[in-house]
């Protein structure tokens, strides 16, 4: 039996979430609904321009893979995160917040001078999230930050697609995958963002190769990845990329492929306030279900409920009691 259910690999970002209007985004020339990489000067400008807006959530350690392994940990799973932060206040906060959420991390994640990555998450009144991200020292994530023992001692290696934007982090992904395959650790990949799929398709393809064990994406990412505007065609083509996959469909729930059949799980009725972290929560809950003996369909129903819970409030996390309540439904 392996020590961890999931070992994550991702960007370490301290999140700040604010409420904005579409007019704000247009005036500041921000592309709505996507993740855009910016330099520190641009991020400071945006924060100053939006300084009178309501901050909806406290400072929290973020990044897609972090959100996923934290949710799995909060449900009762055992998780690990390989990442990179600087030896600054945000870096110290990030490492402690991981531990406080039950997530182990690579011992040498905090060894360099620099600036810990930051993400400005902007929420519009349609609950859509737009992210402008300064990666900081996270852009230097490399093979040196990979914990081979943690990967080997995990049931799944979970990789966030955002990492393909950097040469060193892409190399780290390939090394992590080699370690996983040698150790019999399954590889799960999230496509992460439509912009990532569009602009870094070849890099993602190099990771997928002949197929990963599990692929996560939303409908827009699936269509872009498979270069079609027909969901049924996309689902068929996804079988070339993964032995199993899960596609989230927003208010239409999700469809998963268990290796043999397509299984549809209905969405839970909810009034969405903030979709930030919905896909990360889905992945964390789904992986919790799979690693605790539940079928793909049961895991998908559970993951839909968890994602619905998180979009009904601000921020990518739930209160501790909510995790327990959702897990009772799974049992």
C-alpha cells in the first residue's frame, strides 16, 4: 500500500480574489475567462487600479494542483505537493498553509531568493473567473524540485497543465512521468485552461504521448484539444489521449469514461457565485473517490456535488464541516 493517494505537481501561487465588472476588464484590457501570465509590474498596476474593489477571500495558498490536493486531503486522503516558492513572507505562508491543510511538500521547495508567485483572481457577476498570474519563482520549477520518493509512493501523479508554459517545468513534468511509470504510479493530467490548450497544444501533446491514465478537462478544453465543435466527437477522440477521462459540463454535470463506457453524472442545482476552483475541486473529489474504492460513476456524482458546493460561495475552499458533509453522501 502506497503512502500517498495523490502527489501533485504545480505552480505555487498565493491567491487574491476580488469582485469586478466586465467594464473593469474591458477598461484594463483583460481577456475575460482565461488565465493570462503577466509580469510583476503589470500585476501591481492591476491591483492598484482595482484597489477599491471588495476582496472576497483571505490570502490562501493556491495554484490548480494545490487546490486539488488540498481538497483531497480535506476529504481524508493523503497528499503531497511538489512546488517552488521563494524565501519571502508569501513563501513562508504558503508552506505553512499547505501543512495546515494536511498536505506534505518537497523539503527543498523554499531554498531560493526571489518572489513567490501570485495570482489575481477576478470574479464577474456571472460567476466567471479571470486570472492574471505572476509566476515569480514558480516559473523556475525544475527537476531539482521533483520528489521521486513521493511520486513512487503515490497511487496517482497529478499534473496541472499550467506548468507547460515554462521550459524547465515542462522538463520536470517529463522526468516526473518517467519516475511514475517506473514505479507503477498512475498519471493524471488536467488541461487546466482553454488558453493553455490553444497556445501550448504541442507541449501538452508531448506529455500525453500514447496516453495518460486519467485526463481532466472542461467542455471548452475538450473541444479545443480535439479540434472539433462537436462534443460527441471530442469524447471519442479523447480515448486516444487517456485510458480514462472526466469532462465537466458546468450546469450539465459531467461525463466520464471508465475505460469501457461513457457515464453521465447530473449536476447538483446551485446558484453559482464564483467558479474559481470548481475544476480543481472536481478533480480532488474524483481522485478521492477513485483512490478509496468507488466506481467512476460514484466518484463523478461525488465530484459534481463538491464542485457545486464550491461555486456557491467565494473562494476555492470549503469549510471543514462541508467536506465532512459531502463525504457522508459518498458513503
